[in-house]
């Protein structure tokens, strides 16, 4: 697989990473053996960048990844996150002592003494940014993390943080149906030499060969509260996306592969992290870095799925509470 830089001063990693949230059951139940097979297939396919978080299954995803690291001992870059709290009165905690406890817990579950990248999963507005970045720079100086990242923040936060201590990466949702980062975030990251890491580049499974069936989802499925999956909006979205799926079929390509190739073609500093529970689904997009999309193909995709086509918001009001808004 092709390589991309994880920030100006970071390591080279695979152009496509693997998001490990699915291993914790957020999109349907799975088991450790299936997850380990998926991780093996990802590594065999050239993926060297793996993204997890302490809140994915309350440590379950990190434990699975830790078991894989211990048994396979691969040469990979691990990213994890801390800062989200399950408190209705406080959605994020960026205090130094909290972040240190969370990082130590993540390292223990992963079975390592260092991760290549550690994100603030959500920005806590009650803690001055200077203090937050100071804490993260301490982790760098102590050798616990290679660099820090920010998740679901506004471009101005990235610029302010980067001026305090260079930021390695910014993570936000970005795909053919979620394009807000084009209004400043992708450009800001390019200007500063910061990697932009799109999560959910396949729209939480929508850009697959079929569509996720909301009627068969488990009650706790992460997608059920999202307005785009509502009984009113989801049929409208599928009717539009069907055009793109037909286009992929006419090209002889898997839908996921073409959707991923579009993301990769938006800039060399983008490192998308699609998530999956199975090696079979991973096979649909793992070769997307080899897909060339000339300007006329990008223009045709834009015609089929124009910016802003999606019906409904990408998060529910509750899910959106700790996300920094801009534009």
C-alpha cells in the first residue's frame, strides 16, 4: 500500500488506516476471533495505521487490539483517544489528571508503553487550550506518545493549538455525504502540515454494496439516533446514493472502493480510517489507494452526489453536544 506522512514531523503510515470502533460492537455484535482475523487481513494488505479509543466498548476495542499486538508483534502505528466522559452534565474532560489516567489505562489495555498518536477525543471548553496542549506536550516529552491530535474541533482551534505545540493530526467525519471539513479544516491542515484523518469515510456502511438495514440493528447501534438514518430521511438518501452505486457498478468497482478513492483524491495529507468488523468487508476497499480518479471522474461523482445532498444531520443533538461547530 502507498504511504502518507502522519503530519509534517510524524512517521510514514499506510494511506488507508483501520478504525477499530467496530470491534467493540458499536455497529453490531462481534467476537474477538473475528476481529483478530480482520486485523490480520488489514496488516497483510499493507495497513500500518490503527485507530482506537478508550470509550469504544469501554476499553473493549483497545483490549482486542492489545491482544493482536501481543500475539503478532506487528510494526505499526497506533492512535488512541481520551477525553469523552459518560456524564450527562459533562460530555468531555480535558483536565491533566484525567487525561493522564486515561492515557495510562489505554497503554495498559494495549500492552504498550508508547503510542504514535494520542487525540483529545472531544474538546472540553472548561479547560484553557494552553493547559490542554501543555498536558499533551508533557506526554510527548515523557515518551508516552509520539504526537498529539484533535478530534471534531474547529479550524481556529487547530491553529491556536498548533502555535502552542505542533499538532500531528486532526480527526473529523468526512465522506461523500459529510463534507463540512471542506469549509476550512482540510485547508487549515494542509497549511500547517497537519494530517487530516477522515473517520466514517464510508458513511457508517452506507457506501457498501448494500445498505445497512435499520430494522435489524440492535437497540444500542450507534446509527439509530442519527437523523440521516431516520424513517423519513434514510429512503431519500438511499435514492440519491443509488446513482453513485450504479456508477460504480458500470465501472466494475466495489462501491466502497470508489467512495474511498474519492476521499484519498481530496489531498495527499488525508489518511482515512474506515472501520469494519470483518475481513470480507475490508477486502472491498483495501486497494482503493491504487484507484486513479482523473478530474473528469471526480466531476462526475460530484454531479451524482453534489455537496450537501444528504437529508438529515450527521449526528443527533445529543451526539453533537461536544462537537465544535464552525461555518
